[in-house]
């Protein structure tokens, strides 16, 4: 389908230039990075911007860097970049496990993790993983720099805390000084290129402190803090997992839609949560399936 709407196209060479264009056009500007969502929206007429700001020419935005226990992911880092990064595979393998389950290889080659959370669909793959890693979104705008914790980033379906004229310039997070195990479990209607009907991310430390987050079970991805508190310090026994399952209905608000019913989502979430916790703990202890393995 051709793009029928006319717009200006700008490819800035620096962040300062990009911010100036975004500030000038405000709500009339759209950022182009991977383009997997923006181009589709342009083609079907869902958006009609005055100007498209292509940031792919700005150096340094595709970096994956680590210093100490700090990880930085630039806004042009694609899901394929995460898969191919030795740093990610060794120190932050949960990103690898999530990335290999995103859409198709062609999409992964272009789609960026920052673009994924800027689109902010409730089923976005990156959301639950960034929530359990307690990521921070780094933003640059006309007023300077600011940081938004991932807990406060998603404000509704397809809505974020990003303001007019601003640009996400990276993601930052710290890995625990303790050994961690993790898992990302995603349910789609079929294998291959599909959005999540339900997703679960789990991160567990050596003292059995759990971070758990869900996707596609509410208006936004959600961190399950009450569930985490209820199972803190416990190994995944049958009794512990039964307690965890009871908190699903307290932490989520799934709906029936074209992709799945409420009842199916809740049932599968119970299955996926158990498998995710067991896999994360097994990996913590040096066993379990290899990262990237399907759990369901």
C-alpha cells in the first residue's frame, strides 16, 4: 500500500538538530528509527505527520555498552543486535531470550527495543523484561535531559510519558551484584510472527528475591509487586507456586478480545508463571533450559 499523505522528511546529523526539529513541529513530528510501526501507520493513514525525523544518521545511537554493573542500550539497537551481542548473551541473557521471540527475523533486523516501548502496545515484548530489570528511560528534549523509571513510562494503551519535542536517547539499567536467573515466556496463537496473547518475565536472585512482570494482561505491561512479596525468599515448591498463582487475578486485568478470552489468558498465565519461575530458578542454580528455549 503506498503512502498517500505528504510530509517533510528530515535526517538530522546530531541530537541537537533532531531536538530542534522535534521542538519546532511538536505533535506534528514523528520519529523514524526502525520504522516497523511508523511506516505501517503511514501507509494505512493512521498517522499524518507534518515531518518525519529519521534519526538513523546520528552516531552513537546504536551502542550497547556496559560499565561495572550498568548496561546502556541505545535507541537504534535492534532486536537482532541484542541477539548477536556477546555482552547481552553473557550478562543479560533475559534480553536475548525475549529478542529471539519477537516477530520474524526480517522484523527483528529493523525493529528497535526503544521503538517497541514507544509504541507501547500492551503486548509489547520489551515491556515485561525492562520492568523486571528496573530500567530507566533516558530522554532528551528542549528543556534538557530527564530520566523516567520504566514503572512510570507506560501511561495507557499506546501511550507513554514522552512529551512533545522529546526523544528517547537510551535505556539504562543495573544488573544485580548477585547471580541471577531469568526467563521470558510468551504465548502466541502460532509459532512465528505474532504478538503475545500473554507474556511473563521472571528474574530471581541468589537469595530468592523475585521480580515478575506480565504483558498483554491490562492496559500496560505490569510489574507484579504483591506477588513478588508473597513468594520472596521461597524456592519453587508446589505450595509456593500455588500462592503465586493466587496473586495473578490481583495483579492483572485481562480482557476478552480478538486474540484470546479472559478465561484463557488467566489459565495460561498460571501455567506460564509456574514454568517461568521454575526455569529461572533452575538457571540460577546452573541448570535448566538454555536461554532462548521456548517454555510453552
